[in-house]
C-alpha cells in the first residue's frame, strides 16, 4: 500500500505519467511545473507535492516546503483530492466551483485542458493506494 | 456540485421595448456595420433615448472577431465610461461585448487572463445587455468568449461565469429578415449546441431539459424558417430555440463538433454554423462507435425530442444521425467541408494545423471518449469527403 500524497505515491504517479502514451502525446509541447497542495481540513498541516512536467514526461516529484516555487500551484482540501483520485470529482469542475484554487498563467492552462485530463487519469491509475 | 447560470430573459414580440424601461446614463453599443445598415442600431438607440440614455456605437466588430478589435473597443469603451454595454448582433458582436466589458471592468488584467478558475468581481461599473439578431449562437446567455488569434490562426476560447449578461432580449423582429443561408447556418449551430450539450460530460438535469426542447424546436421549425422567411411563428420558435440551446450547452459544454468547427473556421474563415454542422453527424457516428454511453444518450435524445420509437439504442441513435443529415440537406446546409468551397489542396496544406487546433480545443477535453489526434485525422478526412463512418 502507498499513502496518497506521499513521496512514494508521487514517484508512482510520475511513473504512470511516463508510461502513459495518451499523456505523452497530449502534453508533448507542455513546459511547466506544478505544486499540488493538499490541505487538511483541520488547517494544521498540508502536503505540497512538486511535479516537474516537461514535453509529455514527468522529470521528477518531491514533497516540498512552502518556499518552493512553481509555474502553477493548485490547492484543495485533502478530501477533494481523494475524490479526484477515486474519479468522484472532475478536477476542472472542481476548479470552476471553487473546490480547488489555481495560481499561474490561465491562458496557458486553458490551451492544455486535454493534457490536464490525461494527467488526472494517471492520478487515478496509481494502484494500492491508502487514503 | 454545479451551477446554473442564466441572465434575465426578456422575450417575444416587442421585447426590445424593455430598453425603454431601463435605468442608466450612458450606453456603449458593440455591433457591426451590417447592423447599422439594417437599421437595428437605430431601433435600439431610439428605445434608449426614451430612457434618456446617451449612446455611443462601436461598429467595428468583424466576423470571427480578433483580439485586436476587442482591445480597440475596450479602449474606446474605457474612455467613454458607460454604465450599460449592449451587444447587438450575432455571436461575434455579443462575444466582443463580453470581452470589451472585461477590459473595461478589469483594466489591469490581460484579456487572456479571463478564466473560469478566477474570481474577477465583474459588472461593478456597468450592466451587460445582449440582443441577438441571429438565431443560433446562444452567446446572449453563455459565459464563453470566442475570439480569433489572427497570428496563430486559431480560435481563442475565454470563459468566466461572471461575464454572462445581466439581461438578454430575445425579440423576433431582429432575425426576421435573415437570408435563407444565414438562417440555416445559425439554426444548425443551435442544433449542434443542443445535441452536444446533451452528451457532454458536464450535462445535468437542467441542461438536459433545455437541450431536449431546443432539439425539438429546431427540427420542427428550421426548415420552415429557411424556406419561408416570412413564417414568423417558425422564426420566433427558432429564436427561442437558439437561446434555449445556449442555456443547455452553456451550462454543460459543447463537444468535438465545436473543436472541429472552431479549427476549420479559424483557418478557412467559413460560417461557424456550417463549420460545426458539417462535423455534427460524423462526431455522432464516432461517439456511437467508440462507447456505449454516448450511444445511449443519443438514443434517449431522439426518443425524447423527436419521438423516435425504436427501443434498441444503436438503431435509435442511427435514426437520430440520419435525421440530422436529412435536416442539413433540407436546409441547404453543406454535408462536407468540400462542399464549403475548401479545395483539396488547401485542406491538405492546412491539415496538420486543423487537426492540432481541434486536439487542443477546450471542447475536446469535455468529450468522452476523448479523441486522439489520430481520431481527429479520421474525422476530418471523413467530414471533408462526406463519407459517413460505418456504424
């Protein structure tokens, strides 16, 4: 079992991205890194997962501190991230209804919605996940 | 969790008289030269003058409006400082009005930042009123803005729930004199909105109701409106159908007929309604072939809107595709991109660009199954040659 949002989960997610032909093709021109912020409901802590994405490949992931900068920062509650991983919540709908917040170049992300969908598909493909 | 977004609707014969009741001091009308020649700008201006509202007209909106045009309109609007912006025309004028409203309300932001993921606090300086003069676009009730990036030869899709109009005036006086070809192309656009809105992954119980009714109205009235432009019952039904379809797909999403249509329109500059309408039966065939869920939904739409009695989903969905092709033919709409006077040479020369733009279009990401680039290649080849996908 791998804990959702952990360093090990990040590595397996990265591997799924690199194995996905659909993601590789959809994101073949993408250049930009992300920090996914999972906020715990009690507000006491958060997990920040850095994902380095480049031309359809994942070049690495890491759990980082709040000082780590990235081109895009996507934040949401841990429970909503779990819903995304279980295919119970469409993350784009989540962004549009305020369940997630996104910081970064909006014009760039709007041109890469297909890549975003394939990226989320890879989130859901990580196996044996403990939530 | 999802939202239903809609402006206040004023509809029916004489709906434009609503402008005599509104409060304000300065109105900025975003339109094009054709609307002035047809006397529509004068009609609207006279109504506003009864409310003692001063008017300034920006009539430079072109078909497939460019980012440059709306930025120019935004500058003029910002100098004028209106408390009402009116979009008067087809989708180009109304989408330009939304973009100009954004520039005026948020002068420190780039137009490209208009996104559904950000809160802007719009409509603080002015109200937005949309008056459609064609019956198809639905832009009077949607919160998307489609502009053309002239340099990159592609459509730029911007969106924000906050950009939706405060009021939409649906008066059949405006589309009454549309020529048959424009009646057909805009009506087919409405049909495409209704059908794609019904099968979108973001469909919901409210959008379903709108899409079913709009599909029914288009099938019952479009051919009549094309063949007898003086049939005002058909005209009014089509005008309402377009707005109802706009409410449907605007609260779910358009699909890959729009991805393909946006792409073809940006490269070859052909009427939007025909660009999406040509693609419609092919994408329906593709989706029916690719997965069970769309097949069930098309069958259900056919039963609900057109009283198709067939119980088998595949057969019922095929009947709906056949009826779409029959309607296209009956209204004189093209059934292939070749029929839209796009040469084989020109199409082949731009093929990779057209496929790539459709693949990147945001309507693609809300379609299931989501087509690959190879799927788009097959779809474009079929739609160019007019060869149905085998079901």
